[in-house]
C-alpha cells in the first residue's frame, strides 16, 4: 500500500491539528513583533522564525489537501490589531522566541514519535530540525547579549556514593 493510501491515525490527526494552530498563532505574534523590533540581531531571529512559520503553513496545506483534511480555523490577521503600539521590548521578544522554540522542540519531538506514515515522519522531522536551529540561534544571541537565564548550578559529584540509610520524616 502506498503512503498516500494509508489513513491518518488519531495521533497524527491530533498532531497536525495542534501544530497547525500553534503555527498560525506564531505567525500572528511574530507579525506584531517584527513591526517594532529595533535590534537588528533580534529582528533577524524574528524574521527567521516568521519565514519558517510561513513555509510550515504551506507544508500544512499540502498535507491537508492530500488527505482531504478540513483545514482548521486558525489564528489570522483578523486576530491582530495592526494599529496597536509596541507591546514588547526587544529582549522580551528574543526570550519569548527562545521559550517557544523550547516548547516547539518538545512538541515536534512528540509529534514525530507519534507518527507512523513516512510523509508525516518527514514533516515533523523537518519541523524539529528548523525549531532546533531557531533554538540555537536565539540561545546564542541571548547569551551574547547577557540575557540568557540558566538553570541553577550545583556541585559536580567527585566520587560515587551509596545511600546507607533512608530516613523518612513525617510532615505536619
């Protein structure tokens, strides 16, 4: 049976629907951000994210048409007030994109793992690849600008050790 004759599974349908809506929302948020960003490096990151979202949108349409999948009602230009003043600082925009890239890595990784059709495996792999690039780009610029927030540091174990006893404390 050719790939085009294999029906979408419920997890593939959910993955496509969810990632499509996330992509539509991202395009609208990025459209607003790009209007007001002043820092050239941050603007480049926003444009990279926006171009990826645009290309993904076209890729979604191809999948939906091939499978006769009704295109979900996503976010559109009608959901954005283009006359609104700047809502975010440049540094917030960069941090937002970095956090969304982290969420995208988790989402695309999960969608990839839930897919069985070769075309959808390739689709979500592509999304994971570009989201990984976006995460790397945004992280490196956050670090360069002194804005990168890291997890707390802890001491590194110098030797292996076993727990000899376990003490449980009753609370309250």
